[in-house]
C-alpha cells in the first residue's frame, strides 16, 4: 500500500504533514510519500494514487485519526 500526502508547499502545512506522517508511522508502520505542490490550499491523502481525503472536498484538513482508521480498515 502506497500512501501519499499531497500538500501546498507554500501554505505552511509542514506541521500538519509532520503530524500525519508520525501518526502513520506509529500506528500503521507506513512511511508516506510527501509531495509538495504549487496548488494553493491543497492537502490530500492518496492511497495507491487514488485520493481518499481531500481538504477541498471535506472543507477542512483530514484528521490524523480518521486517516489512520481508514488505512487500518483498508488493510
């Protein structure tokens, strides 16, 4: 399972990316790929190249625990 965090590199999302990365490492044993992009406001989580959490669609940033729970369910 490949997990990617796609985020706006200019939006200061680094703390959120770091927290989510740590949560995935500790709870799922997964080292996510971190992909900085130039699309303003982007914060997506993709599994095997399919976006499963999107800031734009949710209207908020995904919570670490909901991403971890979803990944555990998908295994």
